[in-house]
């Protein structure tokens, strides 16, 4: 049975993502173990919380970078933000997988952004295969990523202004929204990830 390592870095939301993956006949392993990450077929970096939680990944960084080079890897919410250089929210660095910063949402809108919203997909995005343009996804965040390389942007969402809500680059994927809390379209995102 294929396994999915769901990295536990004290950023919450582990049960719902674990339950969602069980629907597809894979074994979710919630872990803070480098060995589990190395042995998994897929790796997921979830998260709900402050960017300072990224400091809890320091001991796992070697295993994470190895996974990023060779396995399907999915970042969710804070897990997406952690892939970038730095955040305005905290003074600590991210994993620096992608160049760019994490900045507070702009515009005259309520923050945090909580609720359902659509994603305008870029062409060729693997995660959104089979998902219609009118699909809604669930968001809970106050910050969003601003990649230096715009070619990795797989989707954007309008809230005040437009922000990056999904990225794809080779075997690395990430969403600002929570697919595990986004109904059938969110589950389709997870299935597409497993089918890569």
C-alpha cells in the first residue's frame, strides 16, 4: 500500500488531511520522523497557524529537501507559505524552495480571509485536472505568497486584490486553500496529487 507522510510540525489540521487521504486507499502517516518521510511515497506539508511554526521543521529539513527532489510533494496553507524565503508575519526564514516572500493580504477586506472562494486556474495545471471553473475551495489565511518566478503559479484567487492560491513546479505542488475541507472538488485535488 502506498504511504503519505503528513509532516507534523505543530501547525495543526492533521486529522482532517489524514482522513481525506484514507478515502483513496493510501496509508497516511502523521509524523515528525525523518525516516518516515524518507520511506513514504508522497509527502504533505500541511498547516494552520503562524509562520513561526516553520522553525519546528529545522530537524527535518534534510529529509524534506530529499523528498522535494524526488517525490510528489504537496504544501497546504501554511505548508505552501513555508516553501518560500521569508514571511512578513515573523522574523524567521522559510525553507527557501522557491524565491519570493509571504505578505499580508491587501485591500479593504476582512482579514483573515475565511470562507469559500474560486480559483482562476492557469493552463496546464495538473492539480486542477477535471475540476470546473466554478469550483469553490475553503480558505483560512491572512497572508499569501508572492513568487519571484511567476511561471510556478498554477492558480490565483480574488479577495480584495488577486493573490496566488496554487503553485506547481515539477513534482512540487501547493495550495493556499484547504483541499481536505473543500468537498468533492478538494478531494479531486488530492486524488490528482496521488495520480501524478
